[in-house]
C-alpha cells in the first residue's frame, strides 16, 4: 500500500479512546475488537497491507493459540493514539494498560505493513513481548525479531514520497487510485474497507469458487463417462438370454465344432421356424472352451446386470449431489478454503429447489440440478405456470407458479428471465437471451436425458443476470 494512503488513514484516525477486548484471526486477516463497541480494527496482511475500522464481522474469525500472548497482555488496554513512522509503512498503535496493582504501562502494537515482510509486533517499553513472524540472524543478518529482544525498526530503502492524498478515491484492479469520479471515496477508512470487502475478498471468493466448481465439474465429467461405460455394459448384460441360448446351441452341436473355426451356422431351436443363426468362435479355442466362453458371458451378464444397475443409480446420485454443491457454491457469500466435501451431508439435508415467495399469487422455483429441473417442469409446475430458460446456454429451469391463473406481470417476467440468466453458463455475461413460455407448451420427449425438454410458443428477452439474493432485495424495496 502506498505510504501516503497509510499516512492519511493514520492521521484520519489518530485520536482514539477504545478499550481492547480481543484479537482474532482469519487466514491473513486479524481483527481487534473493543469493549462496548460495534466497530473493530481489521488488519490486512495479504499482498496489499493496510488496516481499517469496520463494523463487519462476516468472516469466520477465530481466536488462535498464536495470539494468546497478544490477548493476555492487551486485555483491558486503552488505545489512545495511532501514528505512522516516517521511515516506512509501519503503523504504531499506542495502548496504555493498568495492572492489578493500579500501575500503568505503555504497550505498542506495531504493524509492519511491508509487502513480503509484513508483521505484527507487541512491545512494552520497547521490549518485544510477542510477534507473528519471528526472525533470527539465520534468516536476517541485520535484524532479529524475537520475544525478549529490543525492537528495532527495519533499515528501510523505501522511498517515501510526501504528498497529500487527492480525493476522491476509487477501487480498481485490487488497488486504490486517485480519481475525478464524483462517486469516489472522500475518506481513507471507507476506501480501505471497500478495497478489502468489495475487491480483495471478492477476488479471493471468486478464485476459490472457480477452483472448486472446476474440480467438481471434472468429477461430474468422469462420472458421466462412467455412466456411459456402465450403460454399454448393461446393454451387453441385457443379452444374457442370447449368450445362454448360443452356449446351449453350441453344446447341442458339440460334434460339429472344430478348432480353427471362425464361425458356425446352426438352427436356432429357440425361435419359431428354426432360423439359421451364425455364432462367432475363437479359432484358438477348443470346442469345449468356446462353449464355456459363452456360458461364462451368460453368467457374467446374469450376475452383473443387477450390480451395474445399482452402480448407475449410485453414480447418478453422486452427480446430483455434485450439481447441488455447485449451486450452493454459487450462492455462498463466503467460500471456505478447506475442501467442501465436509459439507456434503449438510448440503444433502437442505430442501430441494430454491424458492422465492412473491405473494399469495406468485412463487418462483429454481432447480439446482438436472433431476430437480425435471421434477419442477414435469411434476410440480401446472399448465398456467411460466417456464424460463436461457436460449443458448446450459442452465437451470426457473418456474413461476401462477397460483391464481393471472396475467404475467412485466416486473416478474424480467425478474425470472434475469434469474434464469444468472443460474446458467452465461452468469458473467450481459444481454443474455432467455426464452419463456407457459408450462403447457413444454414437453419432455420419451427417453430424453434428465433435464432435457422441448418447448414452443416462446418469446425471448435479453437481460442481465441477477442472483436470487439480489432479486429478494429488489422485491423487498418494491414492497416498501
């Protein structure tokens, strides 16, 4: 972060009167909360290092063992002053603490907001009590940062350019810029808060979301190939009676079989008029081995048919669960960095479909998976309900239940089209074509894949995507 921005923030928040409550951690973020205060101090030690006051506690903050010395020594300490050193991007929080003997002492929480060397160091009378990042001479020949030693600031080659911040500021490409935009920020703290929550944290979420969705999609593709292979095996297994008949025919004509034969034509006594049937043989096998080959195929098909059917059903349920995971990921404000497999059971317990109640006349349903799309469109929806789906892109089925068979309102038509665009492959696009028609014009062809339908009498709207969360907010504003 540029020195002038940090200096402006320190000056803006110089005088304080806050009593330390605790410090917590989330990834590379630290949160200091204060007694009887909603606002907290968030310290960002990521690639962009800065700090800001915020009332947001949306992140899963936790007390960590590594912060125990900070918490023990700072409990009840009063934050009086915030300043920045003149040599580098180092902010110092001046605390004063009173012990049980009513003796006061000064504590300094030093935030070294230097990229690649970021650190948080607690000192008392300049002696280091604890620090996040301990540094010995083995790591740095010029400076040690260890409990018990005196704190010395780093020898900095950073060139400080003393300049006033020219407001307003805008957030762009995960950084702050001075701008002439009248809608920009005119103070540092809200600018820093927006930089983190609207840019850095959002970029983190998008990165993790895309990684996990990509991983799940790869898994789904593997499972689809598995089902394709299983269906071929099932088709082969369904010929169990054919293999049995051919084995029995070969057995009945044992004397006609000779080693080296590629095929043999025999009368098929299992069909009327006894038509000729040609049976393939392995030239390297004896008569008995060829017969046993067909009996083996019969037994394998007979025994495997049930197992293959069970495997297909199991794999389809795994795909269904994976599609639900993707849908839930799309809706999550916070993406856990750990593997989402731990949430499978939780996700499975969630009720099917996304539902948004408009009023007593209208309800919006959104399928999360191909199976749910099928159920919504072919079983739940009624003839006078409305159906929405992106024209070109793969996506979910959005159903608008028309509970009292009324005319379709314009605002709901646009809203449902925007939802269909959001829950499709065109989520990040604009001007997305969405088809809509009444359910009575939507048909599922016999034997069609799960989630596949045909439709007619449709109309098309070009819209920008909208999430169900934002749709609910819009509806709430409309009512108010």
